[in-house]
C-alpha cells in the first residue's frame, strides 16, 4: 500500500536484471515487460548495473527514454546485499517536475490566500479585486505598487491561486541588498559537497509563480542576471558549460517605492523593470479606504477565532469609532496587529475602546522615549519596519535609530525581521 501511494517509481531488480517487484508508478512505465532494457532505450546510462556491482548512485539527474516518452528524473539506485554479496538492486526514481511540486507544497510553497480572503466594500477595493481576478487568468508579469502593510503579499497569493498556475509552486522571495554570493545561490542554486545541484528559487518556481517582494532592494547586477535567466534560460552550474535551461515562470513583483524613478537613476535593473512593468496594480492605503476598516476588522476577528479555536468577539461601537478615526500609517498590517492584541487581551466577547491600544496614541507618544516596554510594543506593532514606526510615532528615522540602540534593538538584537535586519545594517 505504501509503495503504491508514493509519487515515486520503485523497481527491485535481481542479479539477472529481471524485475522482482515494481510499484504501480513503475509498472506504468514498463509497458507490460519484465526487463528494463527492453523498455528504456538508454538503459546503459541508467546505473542499475553499477548497483549490481556494489556501487550506489544517490539523487542523480537522469533521463529515462522510452519509444514514446522521455522522463526527466532524480534517481537513486542502491545495491541490496545478503551477507557481503550483492544479490539485487533497488531503484527509486521521481519526475523532477513532480518532485518540485511535492517539495513546494511540503515546504509551504503554495498560496495560502485567495483573492476573496481580501475584503472590502469601497469602490476602490472592489475595482482592485476585479482587476486582479481578470489579470490572474493571463500570463503577463506584473508589479504590485503600494505602501508597506497594504496587503501586497496576500494579493500575490490570491493572483497565483486564481491563475492557471495554481497547482504549481508559488515561490516567495523577500529581496535584499545582500552579498552577491548569497543572492546568486538563492536565485540560481548551488552544488552540494557531492557536486550535486541544489535548486535555486528560479528553478523551484518552474511552471508556477515567482513573487519578488520588495523588489526595489535587489542590486542592479543581480536584477540584470535574473532578467537574463527569465528571458534566455537558467545558466548551468557546471563550470564552462553554456547550456541553459528554459524557464516557464510568471513573475509578480511588489515594491513600496517608485520603481521607474529608481530604474531611471540607475539604482534598479532596467531590464528587470521592463520585464515586470507589463501590468501595474496600485493598492490604495488604508486611509483611502476608511469605510473598509469595519469590514476588515471583523474579518480579522473571524480569522483569529477560527485559527485559535476561540469564541467569536465583536467590536463595541466606540471601539470601532476609535479604529476608523486612526490614519493607520502602517495600513492593514498595523490594524491587524492592534486587533490581534485586543483579541487576546479581552476576556469577554465584546472588545471595548479601552481594550484597544493604538500604536500612535498620545499615551504612547509620551511614554516611548522613556519607557522601553512602550517602545518595544510599538516596534513589534510595526513589524520591525522602520518606515512604519517612524510614521506611527511621527519622528524621523534618524531619531529612531538612536532609540533602537538605546533599547538594544540594533544589529545585535535577536529580533530578526527581514526589513528590520536590512534597516539595522545602517546602524553599523
């Protein structure tokens, strides 16, 4: 039963190279024959005989060629010994495409949100949702433009799920201006200690969607290399090889900045910019969607209740009025942090105004300069994002850096957030 359920073709071959056992997937390849050499035209290059001589092969990329079909697989062949003598071999082989999809889903490389997990009732939001649904069905690359916390990542998940690529992986990359070697391995892959290839994010996204979050942080050279790979194929990891692997990847990029201006100034790759500018979706900030705040807040409360298996909670009228009166510089992400805090700290089923702590309220403005707990609470509410925190507390980034040092939230802090880390490097 286990063998039949595995997404792997399993063969057990005796010393005479005759099949003793094969699971359902392997049997489908064998076309009713008993010997692999009668089916696979390149049998000599499949390392079965090596295993029967006692030499194992682990996780090698091997092509299996039949009269009617070619399989691109990752194959392992191991000898089976009785005492010291090899008396058979076991072959486990899996389609690279199936393997990528399995890994992608097992490691969370699939969309967690649909387009309808984003809620609202304003004309601006409904227009955005309709446009995203329509564009999702196409194949063009796109750029999601909006302030931090407006829901760009959730929208990217929803577009992928509504697209013809929904069954394939969604690979999310939080872009950074990191070391060239690190970025190259992340996007293009590397070789392990046995000189076997480890797939990078571009290859993992094959057939699916690559979401480049905060794309403006990519160095120009890396952006040029990514654009070249998307257009001309993925370069081989083997030294001296000029062979390229064609990529079937849709790119969704997101940025908080004016990407055109960065490209015009030479601060962002022109070729990658031209690749993602096919379609632009602007996500409005929450202050332009005030009528949506009630809908979003109630949706967050419902999600919290279901996620944590807790009783439902509602906002009292005064609590709702408090939320709608705030400008929310950190947008939906900031609103979610405030509601989550109120949800867990309210014992009853009604969240009152006094249960809500707005990150930018007067009490916090007066206390954060001297109260470490108040500052850390604001820092967490902003998700470690310097820009959001500056807006919440109405101070400059330079001032914030001094307090990050003061409260030990600088480079040596254990608070690791992607944008937080990028900002903390400035402190060095």
